[in-house]
C-alpha cells in the first residue's frame, strides 16, 4: 500500500506474517528484496543462535528472526539513521519492541558482543573497501563455529575474500543470486595481512639483486 511518502506491505517469513512500513529512500521500499528472500530461503536457524542482522534496513531480516527465536536473540544494525528509525517503528508494529536496534557502521559498533550467526545483504559497490571492512569485522565477532550468510550478485570477489578469511565458503545459487555461507572454525584467527610497505618492497628488491650479482664459487650450482 502506498500512502504518499510511505509504503506498507505484509510478508510471510517462516510462517510468521510481518507488517512493514517503509519510505521511498530506503532499500527495496515497495516489497521484500528478491536477494534477501533468497538468503532467508537458505538460512538454517538454531534455537540458541545469537544473530546480527548487519545492514538491517527497515528490519525485514531481523524481525523475521525475532519472530521465530524471540527478540532477545537478535541485534539489528545499520549506519543509516532513517533505516534505524524505520526498523524500530516496525519492531513496535509487530510487537517486537524489545529488540536491540542500533546505529553503527559495521559489527564493531556493538563490540564486545559476539554472535553465532550474522546475516547480510551487502551494498552493491564496485569499490569493495566497505564490503572488506564489514566482512573482516564480522569474522572477528563470530563465535568459533559461527556462520556468516551473505547474498550477492557478484560472486568472485566475495568468494575469494571469504575463502581467505574463513578457509572456505559454500556457494548456493538461487535464481540470479548467490547465497554464500562461511563458517568460522574453532580457534581460527584472521590471517595476517601481507607486508606491502614501500620500504619492505625495496629491501626485498635489493636482496634479490645482491643475490643475483654474487659471484658463484667453483662447483656451486
């Protein structure tokens, strides 16, 4: 339903019906995003999960989780104050007002909270610096054995990044989307970034040149 500057629609997720109020300048305001629905189709919730809805928008994913597991099981997070306001309104409209809905730019905004499950439909950017930061923070705040679900259209970069962080990734095609699942192994730590400073590169180059110029001794291969 369109009521001027606001849209209202209902959606059924996991046998729970949600009423959602949105605005034109929020993501997918007229109805649920197909990518989000693809991710929810593949997500497997556990009764004791502690869930982060990362980039919650007006709250569809987090509210669906709360309706199934209870408000105490999920945190909703977005860096857009307008989205946070809409998510809080939708939580109240669906009698889920006890939810924690926070404004912040990435999981670090709710540190030291950790999670067993993080759900995210990341922003579509050609510059992956934002996605890189979100994924690295997500890895840091997942429990051992914790799961990260993403839904994307551009597979290669996300698959490579998740493989680097987690040591592996499961790819599940759904229509024109890819749902990715990465699991943090027990006691796994993030790989150390490669040293790429200019001074380090210059030292390596000098060492290589010196080795090449060193005269060989008799009998040396």
